[in-house]
């Protein structure tokens, strides 16, 4: 023992203070005192670390514990507590192997073995099924493990993607998790990692689950609603070709829901996130056909003009980036042209006074171009114009 560790021992075993050469005969101490000494000795490196388990052994033991929690509901409380401690230890050990311990990088071969073992005997499915039964610490470690496994390649193959393609029904378990406050955030984090795989994203986009997201995003629980919004954004932006196909095939119902439930929401955060995401989608080159269709709609422009009136500057700015697409459209429908002409003076006054806190040359250039385009517009098709005069009341820009 070094001098500092010996000093710690003296504190717990006073007999050593009398004569350190005496044979070590500690008095009986409480469980707490013994545990305290063990911790201190470990911190000094005086006890050997337990031998690390091999991936096969580690995953097998974890699987056995997960099976226990899925099937043994009537065992005594102490046994469940002991098993949970074992599981917590195993999950932490797996996480450390996958991420490293802060001092050394994870071993690639070990990570590959863990990945293979985890998906080989449905341990992944078992983990998702058991998530609600785990304590908070174990649940967090499980989420980190799942996230890492989605990225692991074994001989240039994404094992997780192949597994999920064959077990796509797991997504039907994860998405409804937003309705369960206890596991919503854990399921949401896992779901976003699964959506990294195009096969999963396509399944979700083409399923009835998509319509449920408009409800999840508006849940009263702020954390869960924000998590659902993050997952929704991931769905609508990660796999561009898949998203473009989805929007083309589902344009009518999707934007009807998007406009009415999100853009016209009474919730500031919902509106802000929705208008920003709309801009990201429409400005993406992959969605050019969808963008052209969207900016040819008078109803869509009405919603945008109303959002320009929002007292929040952030919402106004994000709306500006979408509204400029309507003005820049070279093939504006007559109705849109006439509404812009009718509101020209108010629009020019509004944008003339529209500033942002941070200097942005691109913003200023876009604003000048937008005002120039509005100023030179001429009315079209007077017959149709007379039929939309009443529309002015709903979309005028304030003085």
C-alpha cells in the first residue's frame, strides 16, 4: 500500500495506528464502511479490475436478463432489484465497449462482434420490448447503444439496416410510444436513429403513422412534442429522393394538414418550427416540382401573408424566405398576381421597414429583389380579379 492508502486504512482500522507491523486484524465494520473502503481502494488502483467479458458472453447475459424482465412479474422485489443492477452493469459495459472509456478508443473488432451478436438472436427486439421496464439509467444506456449499433458496419454491411428491413414491425411499436409519457423520449431517440436507414424512412412515410405526427407535434407535453417535431423533421429532410416521391404522391392531404395544423397553429413554437421546416423542404432542389406547385396556390400565399403579420420577428423572417418564392415565381397564376398588386403599397411599406438584428447581405439583396418584383407587377385577368377582392380582408399586411 502507498502512504495515502495506508492512511485511509488507518481511519477505518484504528488498530493499525498502535503498531502498523501487527497482523492486519480489522474490527467488524458496517456494510457501509466496508463498501466505502472498497471504493477508496479501487480509486487508488489497489484492487484489480474485473476481467472484461467477451462480446458473446456479454450479449448473452444481457439477453437473459431482458428475458427475465419480460416474463417474471411476480418475483420478489429484492431479486428484481438485484437483476436490474446486473442489467445496468451489463448495459454500461456494452456502451463502454462501443464508445470507448474516455482513455482509449473502441476496438473495431469488438464493436463488430457486439453488433453481430446483438442482432443475431433478436436481442434488439427484446431490448425495445423491455424498455418500459428498465430504470432511467439503464434506459439511457440502452438508447446510446441502439444509436451506436445503427452506424456499425460489419464487413462493409450495415447489419442494423438489414435487420430492420426484416423486422420492420418494430417501427409500429416505436412510433405509438409518443403516446406514453414514460417512454416517449426513449422511443423517439431510437426511432430517429432507425430513420437513418432509408428502408425505415420509406416505410414510415408510406404508413398511416405519418398522419399521427401532426397530433404528436401538438401534444401538451413540451418535451415530447419537441421530440416528435425533431423526428418529423428527420423524416422530411434526411432521404431526399424518398421525401420528394412522398410529397409528390401525397401532396394534397399532407399540405392540407401541414397548413391547417402547423402553420396556423396557435402555438408559437409549433408555428416557428413549421415555417422553418417548410422553407427547408421547398428550397431543396430535390423538391423543386413540389415547390412550384406550392407557390402557385392562392390559399398557401394567404397563410404566408398572415404569418408575415406575426409579432414574432423569427417567424416573420422564416416566412419571408418562403414568401419570396411566391413573388419570384415566373409563372404566377393571375389570382396571385392580382392579390400582390392589390396589396402592393402595404407590402412595399412593410418590407421597406422590415429589418433583422444581424447584418445579412443576402437577406438585404433578397428583400430589394422582392420589392422590385412587386413594384413592377401588373394586374391580370380582370374578370378573375373581381372575384377575389373579398380575399384582401384576410391577407392584408398591416401599415
